[in-house]
């Protein structure tokens, strides 16, 4: 029986409820702190109970509707109406209690957000369904009926989805599915390790977990071996990492307790220690994880309860003394690349490939069942190799000569020629090293005398192809002209202990030459690697006059450590000696052949510069897996054996078929660091700020006047740049144009530049003064140099792309270059053409 | 049928309203941002930072103390303020002479008198400025972002034709310019979120117009040529290469920005003369005018500065009194007008305006009373020359800030400094972490917003521990 008054009351009530619900969100969000009150919490905790009512009732209504469909008479209409009403009211209450409950938690996880959104959708749909049904009762039409059924079943689907999310919140996402593949404990834990590892830490290898065996060993033997202990400790770390770090780790510290490091585990939380070594039953950690499911104090409080085996592992660990591994014995949770050099035997099945690099690539492709990517054509090759080696474009004549050259080894000869153009080569690679060594003409620290320029030394070193070991030694144990790298940037006043110049030196040497991040370990034991605070200080002490007091999180600890190389087996540093002597000792150790890391790191960097992606990515994390360990190891070994000849390395790479593959592009810049990368060819690159400036300087007009050069190299007497002299961008101080195009400010070490375009860059190119002034100057020049638009067009394409414009391009360009183009027309043509992807991208 | 059509209409509007409400409380970007609790309400959309670079003395501006007029032979130690105080619109609250206009609008905002700058051992302006703007003390192991970049990253632009982070009035060609550059950056957030610099507001329009000397039609033709050439070239080969895509996209954005009618907001000449004249006290005043115009069109974060230049503007190493009289003239009318104009156009409620400086000044104390630092200024005990009459030393222990709009309490005084030297904060001291978090709080940006850089979560304020000062909000 349907009553108009009831209808309007009900409708108004629903609307009020819906808006009250949203206002409740707002109150909860604005922190009026009602959320702490007992009433709030009690009501909130009713949510898991409360939701069952609308779920049951709405499903019942749907069930009745299905009966109507099959029985073809409307016996249950009134019952459905009542059910929907109850479902709606109960739904409103569930929603409100749900919001109160969510205030208890901290930050909205994605799962919680999804649950809330879908649940709100359910609420709205159930309201709409109820309205629709009321309308249907009054006036049953086929259309109304169809509309209602759509609403009802959509409501049911959404309800199921909301239920799924809700259950995932309380029971974990694989609560149901985990039962499906429950073979042995071993498999279960391994599976979990794998999937979670990939979510959280790319690069973390799944480790098999042998729980039951360990337990027997430990309970039966007096002193378990170091190996077994290490195994157990690793399991404990894995369990903690996967179940506890979210709330008890660096990002969130619930109860003031962190479990991501042994010191912090032992320190305990706001209610005191959580581990009593030797006595699991007295340890809060054990007590909490072994509480019954659903218990108020159970840990983890969010997500699944630990499995029986996991709890036993923790108990075992605590009962056997809660020991933690010594750094020598530890089975590391983080991948550590081998330090020693390695000389893999060249594959015998690659006789077709002369260049050893290609032999390895061939093996790699064979193993992956991939075919060799096709080789790039001559025109593309010459442009690419010119830009990669000397940062300039080939002149039309050079291009023509190369294309028409019939010699079989013309590419090798070309590379040789480019490497012999010492000044051009040095000007180009100067930018790479300036970025890496944080060297600039201007910048913070200079006005206070806390920073030192090394350009003179650096340019000469690059130009003369100084052997790499010598290069490193002169930086690590510098004379006056190369001391800037180790001296760092000294700010006046108090600075954080982790940023003292000695620490800066340690961090920067480690990053640039050893591909490891010591910055974390400069404040505390690293959370993302096995490096300890003492390791960082040990290394920094080499650069210090006297031993630095160890500061943990910028608080002095009163402790000290001796100066020491990061891998102390490589060689000793004499703590009694002066700073100069210590650094000299370090210099010798760094370049030892045994320090395979040094050579792998530089090889990887050079490879990355040329192929767009290192064998290892990120190039600052040399512990990551290279896409071909053999290739990396072989190249590093060969490089070291040949005395660390950079040009020779570049030659090998540039003359390889691997380098000369057709380039491939990436959709997303983040794909570069994906660990599941497989080699499909050189990566397409974007020209750098300097390459663009120099390109423009050679083709159109120098964008920087000689007067603003900060470094004026003395060119070799026999050298004349084919395009004529102009101030190359590498010699100019940073300015808004170069900044916009990606030159970093070299406040910190930069080992890779941002190559994506952005709005500020586009604005600089669209209406920036410097760029426009250059276009104007160039246009005036070209107008007097070329008789007509046609010759201008040909010249431009020849100079910039080494080809003729196709008919379509010509048609478009001639619209503006017409017959007697004005300087403005020429400017505009230059602008449009210079920004074409074909010019901006190194194919 | 009529009741159903009513119902249907009601249903329609209800559902639309519901969906709109859904949309309003939970923008999609919230799902994608690192931390955004469901339903967190913001009280501000725009931030205008009025940056008094160089160290603005609090006893000479918004926190006047006992006045000592100049006469030969007065003792330095006796001088707390070199200007008499004048009443403001708030009972019992006085400002220094020369700030009458700002005093008259204090019923729209809060004066904070207890800002405490960091103690970093040595006074170097740019270091303190770096700390103020990024909340981190240099040197840092990674490049720390400016607060404007954080805001640009988290919230994006309001009007896509107006860059999210605009910085007006600062040249880098001044002394310490390199140190200034060090914090005018988006750092590890990426160049996308860097500041759009407009060193001279009168030339601001040039930054958002086609190149000087290029007509609109020529600009259009040029862009057309670019598009057509692109289509004719070897484009297909590059597929969906991100270099190509980002170039296309950003050039498109730049073109739209330069063509947009909103770019007129940058044109100060379009402002009616009567209004222009009020703002026209100098570069800063015109910068405020530009900020007003941009806010009314939809800007996200604008910084307007009196410009830091060593020993110039607020950085008074001598002639403090004479210089301050001039500085106050530069800022008084424009700031007041800015607040009033935004109030009138209805923008003030959602615009947070902050006036701040890196530290204050005092005649005697360099640094803090308990932690004095190396003296940099000669200040004789007896004053015999006008040039020694003023606040010349760098004082970090008590400093003034103003905040308007964006949910800030109206007509409020927060904090207090001592009435006698040292005029340090004695009630409710507030530090930069709290200032930043209060701004983020108003904007609806989660206090633990962070990004992982080189394996380390880098927070908006160190370790994500900063807390907003709820008492500032009304």
C-alpha cells in the first residue's frame, strides 16, 4: 500500500541523509577532533556489522525481483518496496558508521578510497532504485520496469564490488585466492615474497624460505651455524618488511616503533621494548602477532594475521637470542653486485661478429630468442655519431663525403676521425663531466670562497684523453687545479653533519665513480642498501684532517671510526697519516684492477651516454642487474686492461653493431629504469641544451657571443672547426636559455639530465629573447647570403638534416619562404623548422 | 503525471548535485597524488607570497616598540624603534609610522609577531632565504624544491593559461644571484614545476606575448607553419616516443598560453588608471597589481618580492631609518589595495596572502641573544651620524609576518615579542615548518606529502614532522 505522505517523507529523509553524510565527511576532515571521542569510535566500529543489513536486504530485493521475472506476476512488489526502503536507511547508517571508522585510520590507502567511492555509489543507486520502484508501483509501465531493473542490478553489482573492497581491507586482498594455491608453506611464502617484492622494491630478489628445516636445526643443535643464523635472520627481515614496514617503518612510525632496523627494533616503541632476547613469551612483538584473529591488539592491525609458520619464525628468532648478522656473514636482502673484475670467455659461436661487444649482444639476443635489430642507415649513423662524440652536426660536405665513400670500413674511419678532433671532442664531453663533477663557472659557494672551479684541468684531461685511472687519481688526490670536486661546496655557518665537505666528498666519489648511494648512510644505516653509517664515516674520514665524530641524524654520538675504503679488502688506509697521504692511498686503491666496480661504473656511464640507457639502470645504482652481465664485465675488464683509455672505449662502442642499431623510442621516460628491460636497439635521445645551442650556432648564428664565454680553450694550431669558430655552449655560464633546455644548476652531482620538454622550456623557445635575437641575426645573414627561398630551404635541410626537403615539406615551407622572403619570413621558418622532432631528436 | 515529472526533475537535480558534490570533495587528482585523505577540505586555492627579501626589521614595521627620535649623541642600545607608532584598525594594536594603509585592513587578517628564523651559525641572507623558501637548510644532498613548486606539483594550475608558479620582481643578475638561483627551482620535482620568472612586472606582458615585434597574425602563421611542417616530415617513425610527445604537448601549451585572453592579466596597462596609480609605488607595487590581476583570472602560486639585492632595499647595513621610510612607502598602499581589491572581487576568502621576510633586524644583536654570530655591521655605541640610525644587524629571534585570506583568522594578533631589547619572541613562537604546513593545510595538501628521491622519501617539510598552526585559522 503506497502512501503519498510516506513517499515525500521518505524522499526528503533520504536527501537529508545523503547530504548529512557528505557534511560528516567534511567535519571529519576538518579535524574538529570528534573522531577521538568514544562515541565516535563505538559507532564507527559498528560498521562491519551494520553493512550486513543493507547487503542482505538489497540482495533479497533483487532475489524477489528475479522471482517476479520468472513467475511473471508481481506478487512481491510490496515486499520489494519495503526491502529497498530498509536497505536504503540501513545503507545510510552503514555509510555514516563507515566514515567514522575510517577516521580511526590515518591516511586513506587506495583500497580504502576505492571502497568508499564504490560504497557511496551503492548508496546513491539504492536511493535511486527505491525512488524508481515507488514510481513503478504508482504507474507500472514497461519503461519504468526496465529502468528499475537496470538500477537494481547495477546496485547489486556495485554492492558486490564494495563488499570485495571492504573485505580486502579487513582480511587482505588474497584472503580467498590464497586458499586456492595453498600447497606447502614454502611455496606460499615464496609466492608472497615474489609478488610483494615486485610491488615494493624492484630489484629485490625473491628468496626461498625454508622455515621448517631451520626450526628443527635450531631446536636440536646447541650452536646453529652462522649460515643457518643468517638464514633465519633473513626470514625475519623478510617477514617484517612485508607485514610491518608500512606502519612501523621510515614513512609511518605507529606507536613510535620502527621495525626496519635492528637498532630500532631493540629500541622499542612508546610502550617500551618489544623484543626480550631469549624470551619470546615475554616479548610484546611475539605476543601481539600471536593474538587471535580479530583481537583488538593484534598485529598487524591492518591486513592479514601472520601465518603459523611466520609466527614460529619470529618466536624462534627471539628465543635464540634475537641476534643480528655481522656484516661479513649477512645474507643480504639487497642485491650487491660482485666487486671483483671478471673476464668472461668470448662466445665461440659468434665468429660473424668481429667486435666483442657484438658477440655478447648476440649471445644475449640468442638466449632471449630475439632477432638482431636492423642496422641504421649511413645518414642516420653519421648524424648520431657526430652528436654523440663531438656534439656537432656533420657539415653537408662531410656528410656527402661519407655517404659516397665506398670503403667497407668507412664507419670505423669516421669514428677515428671524430675522436681525433680533440677540441670538438673535449668541448662536447666537458658538459657530461661538468654535470658529474658538479663543476660550473658560477654557482653557490664561489662568493664565500667555498667552491673551486676545475675547468682548466678538466678540459685538458678530456682533450688529451688522460687515462681514466690517472683521471680518478687526480680528482681523489688532487693538486690545486683539480681539488674542486673533493673540496665540495662549503657554506658559511653551521651545516648538517651529513653535508660537511668531507661527507660530500665521500658521497660524490661513491656516486660518480662507484655507482653507489652513500647519502642515506651519511645520517643513519641505509634502509635501501647494506651500507652502514660507519661505512660512510669511514670513507669520509679519508678526506678529513682528523677523524670526524659520528653523527646519527645530525646528533653527535661520541663515537668515531677509522678511515677506510668502502670495501676494506681492497686496501688499507693509514689512519695515522695526514689527509694528503690518506687521499693518495685512496687514489691507489680506487684504480686497482681488483676494484672492478670502478671500471664497470664508468663503462656503464659511457654506454648510457651513447646508447641512451645503461647496461645497468639507474647508472648510480651499480648493484642493479645489467641486461647483460657478460657484456658489462667483459667491457670493464678490457677497458682496465687497456689502461683505461676512454677514447678506445668510445671507439669500440661506436663501431659496434649494437650501437649502430636502428633506434627505438620509449613511451614513458620512467620505462628507462624498469628492471625487466630487454635490449631492442639504441634508444632515441633528445639533443641537449648545449647540442641545440651549438647546432644553431653552426647553422644559423651563434646564440652566445664570445664575450660571455667563461672558459676560452686554446685550440690546437692545426685545428679549424669546419663550421667556423663560435662560442660553444659548454664554455658559457648557465643562463635562462640553457636552464630551460635542461642544463642542471650543478649544485649537486648530476649523472643524467631531464630530457622531457616542459612548458617553461616551450615558452623560452617560443618567445625567449635570446633565441629570438639569434633568429633575427641569422635571418638577416641568410637573406644576403642566399638568392631565394628555394636555395635557403635546401641549404637549411642540408645543414640540419643532411637531406633534401620532400615535396610536401617544400610545398609547406615555400608558402612562407616564397620568392623574396623577408627577414621575418626567414625567422619564422627557422623557428618552425628548428623545433621539429626530427631535428630535436637524435635518431 | 505531474508529480512524477516533479520527482523526475528533483531526481535529476539531486543526482546532479550529488555527483557534483562527489566531484567537489574528491578531485580525481587526489587519487593520484601521494597523500590525500578523502574529503580533506581546503580553505584556499591561491597563494600570494609578498616577499620582503633582505631582512625586514619588525620593530620598524609591524611590531613597533618605544620610539627614540634621532639626535646626536643618543645611545644605540637605547633605540628600539626609529619611527613612532600609529594605531591600526584593531584596538590596542599599533604599527610603525608609514604603514597606515596596511593598518587599516588588519581586520581582514592576522599579524604574526613571533616568527623565529633558524639559527645557522652565520648570517648569510641567501642561506636563510633558501631555508625559508624550501624549508631545508642548504647544503642538501638533493635539489630541494621551492614551496611554489610543491604547490604547483600537488595542485597544478587553476587556469591552464597561467603558469602555476610565478615569481615577480627578482633578478638573478644581482650579487648572491647564484645562491638565489639555488632555491628558485623545482629541484627534484622536475623543471615542469619551476618558477615562471618575471623580473620586471612592467615588462611582464612580454613574457606571455608573442616575441617583441611580432604581430598576432604572424605568430599565428608561424605556429601554423610549425604544425604543417611537422605533419609532412618523418613523424610517423617516432610513434609514441615520449620526447616527441612531450615536445608537442608543451609547445601546444605555450602557444595556447600566449594566445589566451587570460594573458591580458599580465598587461598592467589594461588596469584603469586610478587603480594603477594606487599600486604604482615602484616595482613591488606593480608586482602586487599583477598578482591581483592574475589571481582574479586564476593563478595558483605567485611570489612578489621587493627584490633581494645585497645591501639594498630591506638589507640595511646603514641608513636604516631613511631606507625604511622609503621601503614602507613602497609597500603600504599596494598591499592594502591588493587585499581590498581581492576582497571586493570575492577572491580574498580563497586566496592566502602572506607577507614575510627571512629574519628581522636589530641595532645591537647579531643572530640571537643566546647564540650571537659573527658581526657584520659596524654599529657604534653612540650615534653621531644619521647613517647609524636604524636597525642594521641581523636578528633571528623575533620577526613579523602578515597573513590574509584563505581561511586565516580576521583581526587577530598571533604571538608577541618583548618590549625591551632583545625584542625576541616571548609568546607562541612559530617556525618555518609550521608556516609551510599552515599554507599546505589551507590548500588541502597532506602534511606528509613526499616523493622518494634516490631511495629517500623527501617531504614538504623535514621528515614530514611539520604541523600547521590551527590557531591561525578562523
